């Protein structure tokens, strides 16, 4: 078996190789002898306008064993602050096949994850386990249907090769689709491992590809920083809305184009507690649910530092201009956060004091360990099942205040419920159900996974037949841990 081109499956138009060669390494994915198409996102195939081939050919292409026409496989170099420590990184187990152009003219990276060693593997095997790739597929698709900007998963291909971690696992390759894989860490790499000319080239490329509206601004680098800050704030506010914990918010996992990606030690919170951590490697809560806003601010400060030579030739002036942007973070984040959280309780024209309603509700939820998702759902669905009797009694005084506030809008409770329905999912990928689906799928039983994927495509609808997916064993999350899968 070899890597000779096979069919025009994708409409590739590759621009990343136009960057200096230090930003990437060209190489072919590892060849897999018996790839098997395990999971295929047929809806995404249609959205992208991918040309049809047989399942067998698609398995060969999406395992990396056969290259589609016009692909220019490469792994990207980047750096990053991992848990606050700066290091040189890069795609250690991922290869970008190319940039696919849809019929509507949209551009998407097509990346293979788990496709073998690269120059950035740092001693790793470059492979991925079936379980970890199924997790990314499941969570990324759930995020998409929740309305949170995210990478997408096109397919999972079983390699039928062993992958050695704590135990022997089944190997797999995931095809990740993303607007691009440019990260804060890409800019850190350009700043600290390249020349100013490289940083300028990357900045120009990023602006042209993602933010052409800033091209004519007086200070494009400063405009880029401000633009990225705003879209990243929108993203993390959206995480908070649905109770999502990324788990590894390193700068290399912070997307310039504002998409969630790298679904390793991620999870959804059940009982509300801002200190919630599910990541096995986050021993001090750096990336806990409630700490995500401040970590985002920290990551954006690192982007600002990387851009300093382009913001102004005088370093002191550059720092002053960058600090002016970063200092706006708290007020912008708080305004967007409370606006979205107030939408979760049906208030779309907030008054300044309304934020107290949100804070009070969250405090009661934390005290009584109330379920984050189900609490908001129960406010709009009469008779919605709630298992927490203590919380149901404790929330009554708050509900009186809330209903009184809604009455002042003159629009009634039904208007409030319509707002709440748009912002409060009924179904999220709860950790226990996710693990059960992945375990069964790893054993060849796909029905649980397929059912979960189907229900998560309509997360804002309450369907009694899926009542069992609304709850999990309350003790499960107490010891639940997620892992990187590397």
C-alpha cells in the first residue's frame, strides 16, 4: 500500500504552505493496512460538498493511507503555554491534508488526527485510540448542535492496529474539520522562534484569511488582538451557558478564529460548582469551570505579548496600546456573560440590578448542589423532573422575585420561556452516558452511541422518551476523570 493520490474527493486550495517553511513540516501520514470506516458524519459530508467514493476508498483516504488529489499533507509548528509553562510544540499526531473549498466558497482545514509520527511528536507514537477519537467526535458534534462554535468531526476510521497507553487499545484516526488551526500558540512560535518578518507574514496571512475587514485599519496587529479577544469572549461565554469545561485551555488550544477544539479532558458539569474540574492532569483547578474567563484573559495577554513588535516599534508604546485592549476584557466579558445568563432566565432587556438575580440563583444552586442544566430547564417546563427536594424548596423565594421581575416586562411568562428555550439545552452529553456509549462502541456495539448522537442533534427539545438521558448517578461525577488520550 502507498500514498499515491486517489480521486478528487476534496476541493483543495492550499494556502498555508505559502508561509515560511519554519511554520510546518511536509510529510505523508502513516499507511494503515486494513483501515475500517467506523463512524461517518453524513450530514457534514453533504454540507462540505465532498465528492462520493466507496466506503473502502474513504477509509483509505481518511486514515491517511491514500492521498486525495491536490492534498499537500503537513504538520504545523507552534508553541504554547501549557499550564502556564512555555514550550515548543507542534502537531505531534496530526497532519493537515489540505484546505477544502465548499460550493459556497467557504474554506475549511481537513486534518487527520492520530495519523502517525511527525517531527513534533517529542517521543510519542503519533497515534490515537478509538475511545479518545470517539469522544472528540461525540462532544464536538454535541457542541455544534448546542450552537457553540466548534471544530467538527467528519469521520472516525479504525486502523485495527494496537495503540499502547496504560493498556493496549484499538487505534483510530479522526478527521477534524475546522475554519483553520491557527492558534495563539502559532503567534507565540513566530515571535519567540522566528524573526519579526515571520511574525508579520503570519499576521498578514491570518488577517487576510479570517479578518479581512481589519485590513485597512490603522494598526492591523492591534485590531487583530481586539477582534480575537471579542470572539474568544463570545466563545467562553457560550461554554459557561451550557456548562462546558474545556479542561486544557493552554494557549496552543486557543483558536484565533474562535472555535472550540481539542476535546481531550473536557466534560459537562452536572451539579453547579464553579470549582468543578474533571481533567486528570489539572491538579490545582487552573482550568476549572469558573476559572475559564480569567484563563482566557491570561491567554489573550500572551497573544498581545507575541504581537508587540507589530503593534508599535517602540516597545513601551506597544505595551501601552496592548494593555489598553486587554484592560477592556473584564467589562466586555461581564456584560456579555450577564446578558447571556439573563437570557437563561428569560430576561432579554436587562436592568443593571438584574445581575443579582443570576448571582443569587447560582449561589443557591451551589449550596444545594443542584444540577446546572436541569435547573434552568425546570424554570420553563412545568413538571420537569427534579430529584433535589432541598433545592426545590430553597429556590421558592428566588422564584417569587424572578416572577415579579418578569411581570414588569409586560410580555408575560410565555415570552420569557421562548427566550429560555433558545438558551437552555434540555440534553447535554452527560459524562456517564458518554462513557457508556464509548465503552460499548469500543466493543463493537454502536447502538448506544448512535442513539446519543441522534438525541444530541435536538438538544433544546424535551422528549419524554429520552428521559433517562436527563440524569446520571449523582456519585458518578464525584470521581469522574477525563484524560488527554495522547
